C-alpha cells in the first residue's frame, strides 16, 4: 500500500492532500468534495455530472484514500488500456482484466489485486457474471465499487446494456463496501431507474448542472451538408481535432473521403470496418493532433481526448440524450468548442420511417417517438438551445439566454404560419379524398408552387384546386413548413416511401381552431462563416477562457511539439502527458524552475518528477520570460477528468445507403 492509500482520521483532509499530490490541483470543484467525503465515509452515492465535470475523481480519490482496491465497472473495454496508462502516468497503480488479454496477462493482474498492489482495477460488467471473477473479488480487499456509465442499466435509455442488470449483486455480496454509480446523461426517469435496478435505496444523490458553457450549440439548415461541413471546418476549425457523426455507414465513408480529398485529414469509423481498421483509426485519433473521425454512433465510447474542438452532426440524432452525449465529447478541457449540426426535412422523414419500420413493440415505438419529438423540439425552438437542453434534463436554466448558442446570438424570426399550414394540410386532404393517393413532401411542395413536373402531369395534379396556391413562399420555405408541421405532430410519415398523412391534430388547424407559429427559414449562406450565428472570433469571445496573447503562442506550440515527442516515445496519447489547458497555464505563468512549475494546475508530484526538467528546458530555450508572462501561478480547482463518459452503441439497422 502506497502512502497515497493510507487512510487518516480526517478523510476530507486526506482527500484534498491526494488531489494535490496525485492530480496536481489544490481545490475541488462543485460537489466533488461532498461526494468524495460521503463515499470515503462508507456511503453509497448516485452521481449525475456532465462529461468533463470530474466524475472520475469522485471514485478515484476514495479508492486511493480507503484501504483496498477500487473496482471500476465500465463497458469501455476497448479503451481500458488508455485509462490505465493515464492513471499510471499520475503514479496510480491501476490495472484491468478483460477479454483482450491472454491468460498470463490476466493472471499477473489478478495476482497484483490479491497482493494489494493495485489502487484501481477496471472490469467490464459482463465479467461480473462469471463465478471466477466473483471468487477473485471475494479473496481481495475492496475499497469501493464504482459503476460507470450507470445509465446503461435503464431499459428505456438510449444505450441499454443487459449485463448492468446483474450489478445489484454487488450490494448483496459486499454490503459493507460503498458503491458509487455515475453517469453524464440521465433524465429524471432514468435517474430513478438507476437507483432501483442497482438496488441503492439509501444512496445519497448528487446532481451537478448539465450545462457545458464552453460548448456553442449551432443548428443550420441542411442544403449541401458535406460542403457546409467543409466550410465550417475551414472557416472555424482549421487543424482542429473533431468528430463528425453520420447515421449510415455509406455516409461515413463518403464524407471521410470527401474531407480527405479537400485537404482535411479524416478517417472513417463504423461497425462495417474490420476490427483492426477501427482500432487503428481510434488510436490515431487519440494520439495525433488535428485528426477528424467521421463515424456512426459506434464511435465514441471512452473517448476521453480533452482537446476535441468540435462535434458535427450531418444527420439528426435519435434522442436528446444521444445528442448531449455525443456533443459532450467536445471541449472536455473547458476550452471553447462547437457542437454543429446540419438539419433538414429529410432527417425528420427518415427518423419517423425508422421508428415505424423498426423492430420492437408498440411501447418501444412510442418511447422512440417521444425521444424524437424532444429532439425535434430542440432543433425547432426559437428560444435558447442550452435552456432547452437543461429543461429536458429537469434543470432550470437562467432567465436570460446563454449568449453562446445560435438562437441567442442571432434570435430567429417567427411568423404566423397558420394559413401556410392549412395549404399543406389541404393538399394532403385533396390527394387522399379526391384521388385516393398519398405522396411525399416533394410532390406536395411542387403542387403548391404550381410546378408542372413530369410527376405532377402524370397524375393530373395540376387539375387540383390547390395547384399553385403557394407561390408566396419559396421551395426551401415550403420544405421548412412541412418539416415544422412534422415536428409539431400536425403531419405524420407513413409507409416505406415516406408519404405524408394527417394526424388527429390536423383537423384543429383546418377548422381554424389552432394557430401555427413557425420559425422563419434563414436565407441560405454561401459559406459556413457567413451562415453561422457566430464566427470563430465571436465564438471564443463568448466563453470564459481568454485567448492566449500572440506573444505566448510560439511557447505554447513549442510545448505541444515537446509533448507530442514525449507521447510518441511512450506510446500514449498526448493528453496523458499534459492537457492543452495545463500547457496554456504554463506559458501564461512561465515558471523558471521546477518548483514554480509545481504551482501549475494539473501538475502532480509524479508528472513534476517525470516532466519538470523537460518543460523548463523548453521554456528556457525560448529565451526567457516574455513581457506578458509572470513567473509563478497558482493552481485552479479540479478540472474535468479524462475518464471515459462514452460507451458503444450499435449502428442503426437497417440503414439506407445514403439519405443526406
């Protein structure tokens, strides 16, 4: 047992000492200290905290302070090695046991656990179904059970994992060992289900704000999404690391190829690629600077890369939980980042079709529909998007807007779309009642605009009384009307061809009993910069993190180059050495000695010993302290941890070749 492991009479004091000594911070942030004190004292806890909020510290420090080994139950098999490497770089004795190891490797880790030579041991939930694993744990000393990604226990959640249902046995077999269940994504209902299914009735509940103020949320009208994405990356995120999500594998491949062909280094990731290719692309993303991964939702589990500067969606996510989880992979280091999405009418139609044609009973479809409705409400809101997100998770936003989302920076115009809605609904009625026909949005819009297309002439739709009655709006505007009617439940999608039909609510609009307020469709921009609600400069100005003075940029880049070299030599991701946020503080404080470097946030004892001379050598080689720098510098509160807040999700099946 190391010095860090020895408990004291004052658990809180020991926890703060461990925070300083191991992780390099002088103060906890938010409710971290209250959570840690509660678990150190032997209490169970259910913790809801956003990605990058410091969840890992809430179980890592109790595992270091309490006698024994902390057992971390995590679904993140593919990244357990990276998690363990990051902890070992801090001087924490960590290990894992999973199916990626051979017999001898597992035997060594098991022996270390039994000998009390591990501070933390990572296990996948399915491993706890094995009698051999339970027998192993019964023969060792356990300090705490941490159940990470606890929302996976929810059968109504967006990433249910059946193996999580068996984790209630931990409390039965080890009633004296505290348990802490943690997640970054849970509604009130999921929160309650976590508590019930894990059998933690006496657990104390801690809920941090879901707000990620450094992330700017933006949703733009979908026109040519790949070109829009390219403009967005060139104008706002040149050379930055990021993730682009598409719904289908074909879209992933085409988008990655398109970006690579236009000078953006990008690789694909989806379940259709062989395991070796997926592993290589994931490793490159973690270890290289500025790589873009284009992926289905199969990518993201455990991606704790702190300097992901953007997450982009070219297709509509299925739920707000999924959207929040995916966008949360940006800006884990607290620096300015963007959540950007291109969204259009076809997204709504395709998602509705997937729900109707997908597997599952009626209750499942109703739940999926409710998830989609909430996602559509987020896309169509004229109010603050951040406020809408917080409301969804049961948290009250501030009275004023956030000032860092597109609807706050450029408030959308609204208009009374009742008459326009009546025209669309009347066209659907005429087709069904007069002709016994059902058509999709394209035909409806062509009829309203009075276009004599081949299909309109073929079916004599130019003879309908509604033909040409909608020429006051453009095609894009009519598509926006149809999209918003679908989002409001005033139209529905039916069949494999996405035909439009009325709903029970449609009649109230046709009878003039209900008004239909609509968002005005923005004019399509010629570039992402022109069409964004905020350019790169304004985006960063809206965050609490100031830009580095120009005089410090050479030092920052020199430290990044030194860090990259260290990472290559050790075969670990660059963030395992130091986060960008730590490098920023180093160049701002400009320490001239190893002792002064020890005053920087994120520089614990092990990293100070390992890298201190190297950092000071880089700064000294640059010619001394610049005018902007001041030697010294104090430590900040505990920052977002590099713990994984992601998990594997299955590709949507069946999936179309492409529907962008």
